[in-house]
């Protein structure tokens, strides 16, 4: 973490990324950078493991647990390790007392802060322009016909 980025800024960035990931059509990358940043914070002892919660969203109808982590004044859930089950208390169902303060930060700024913190280099591919293709679209044949029409005789 550079000098200008505080733990509070990083917590707000994690909150912003997490909030966007919940509604994103493809959230894998956002959840990945969130998990990487939290794991690094845990290694540096800047975040604290609180306990385990049952997830509100069971996978394939099976109940599973998530690890509750506190970063500054914010709480996040990440997948637990096997050791977490041995070392931490299970808190049961999600507790609504663990609520994060409402904050505003743009997703691009939040990603920049987290990328900087975890040392991640996003791919710098040139975005390819995708042409709009509707499944209902039928290309017009106007202008593609021979003009003027050639006289075709069907007689031999």
C-alpha cells in the first residue's frame, strides 16, 4: 500500500467492488481481486477474521459457510480455508448487526486502488468494437441486385 492510500480507502474500495460484483453479469474478476486484497490484508495483519457464517445463498441446495473478515469499519465474506473451520467460531446464520456504512466511490477508482495494492496488472487489450447483431436482424438485399437488370432469356 503506498503512502497516499489509507486502510480506510482500501476498505471503501473493497466495499465498492463487492457491491458491484453482486449485480455484475460476470462478477468473477471482481470477486477475485476482492479475495486477493483481503488475503493480503490478513497476511499483513491489517484485517481480522471474525468467524464463520452460513451463506444466504446455498450452492446446489447445500448449506455452506463463508468467512467473515473485518477491514477497518467494514465486513466482508470470503471463502474459508480448512484451517478456518478448526480455528474459528461458527456464528450460525448471517447476522444483520454486521452492516457496512454506506459510502460512494466509483468502480474504476476502487479497482485502481485494489490493483495498486495487490500489484495486479490488468490486460491492456484494445477493446474490439462489437457490431450489434440482433437475432431478429435480416440483412437487406437492397442495392445488391444487378441494376439495370440484364435481359435474360429463357429460350435456347
